């Protein structure tokens, strides 16, 4: 029997994680072979729509992840870590079969250390759940992408995801201070939860943005932040993107970096007063800082020809920023990839 025979592989994986957590049925293999990519984005790799993993395994512990990786090494099979499946670049598509390691059973917030402003979490924790755990202590998870209701911590770290408030707080990778991870030979390593070390490379950032190619993250220590004392918004309309862009550059040159800044072109909505190019601004921090940033930003924007159209459009943008993810979760995720491709 070949070492990659699905039946033999299932039996051996079941000995590590239990038979209930190993799948080789067509639907499971299809679902875990793709993220949220649309086939149109595959372009020259259009044939990848036929790719499938050989097996799906759902470990619950670091030791189980290590066991799966050691087995894959023995059999010469690729290993593909799988988080929330919300990526849109096809990063999880298997090029030559392999084992999809679905980490969504590892979904616990292990500890919130409020005094240290840190949370210790497993990779399958959904971002919204981590934020809810932080809020119980008057803290917040500052990583705020559109996919908060559906993306996982491990996936956000592995892609070094950038959220709406990255200008103030940085990318997800910049908010991680330590990892536990399983290397390609199955060895488990841990980095120390240090903000900075006195010598050597900063290993705490090594896996951020690695897309699961260097190790499988099994635990992360993540920075939390205090809830801001104040938060205000502003929206500025411009005749064109070219007219608005110098304002963004000017704000950054001044060192005035809003928590949220987004210059976008879109069809004018009810709140846009006819402008197709809008600069959305959000400020958060202590009250005096927020007010000063808002006032100076509007001075710079209007001096460059922008029109202050008030916070209403920005508030709508803020309130609905996760709506796409919620719709995807409720109506698209239940479909198999081939079904949603056919229905797009």
C-alpha cells in the first residue's frame, strides 16, 4: 500500500487525533482545499480549481499538531495549516495533495493578563471572540479588519493582516509578542513574551506573515490596548483621488496619524453629497488629543480643496465595516466552494 493511500493515512491520523476528527470525504476535501478566493483571481493557475488535499485533520492540542507533522514528514506529504478560510488569495490551495490541518478546534482564549495588556490565545480563536474577551476587562483588540466576525487569530498572524486601525496600532503581526509553534520536523518551540530583547533577532516576529510556510502556530501572546477615552469621526469629499491623496501625505508628514484613515473612490451614497472620492477619518485616544487631531485634519483637508461633509458618512462606514464578513458567514460560507463559484 502506498504511504499516501487515503485509507492508510486516515487510520494513522486517527491514531493521533481520533477517528472523529479525520475526514477524507469529497465535501471536506473540497472545503479545506480553498479559502474565499474567486477562481477569476487564479488567472494562469486556473487549473488549481481541481486541486484537493488528501486528508483533513482537526487537532485539539499542540501535541496532536506535532504528531500530525511528524507523520507527514515520515510519509513525505505537504502540510497546509487552515484557519478561518477567509483569505482571498488562494494561499491554502494544495499544489500536490497533502494534509489540511484545520485549527478551528483550538479555539480558546487561554488567559487575559489585564495588568500586562496581553492575551494568550489558541490559533482558532475568532477575532471577534478575542475582542469580546478583552472588553470584559475594559480592553480592546486593536486589530480590526473587515473579517473580524469570521477570521481567526492564527490566520491573521500568518498573513500579517492589516485592519482599519493599522495606522495607529500596526498590523496583526506587530501586535504579537510571543508564539508557540510546531516546526516542520514536529518540534515544538516557544518564544519569550518580550517587548524587546537586548541582542539577537526578534524571534517574536519571525512567523508573522509567513503564511504557514515556516511553522504551524499553536498559541500566541497578543497585545491588548485600553479602550479609548474618546473616538470621533470626520468625512471629507474631494473631486478626485488625485486631489485627496496629498492631504493624506500631509497628515503623515505632520505626524498626525489618525487611528483610521481611508481614501476611497466609490459610487456616491446618500451621505456623500455627490462626491465620488471620500476621505474617511477616525480619531481615538484621550479627549484633548482626539479633538486636536480632528480639527487640524479638517483644516489641512479643506485648505487643499476638500469639503467637510460631516461625520455621518464616516459613522455609517464604521457601523457597517464588518457587514461583508457577516453576510459571507451567513450566506456564502455554508456553500461548498464549487457551489459559491457557480452562484457568484
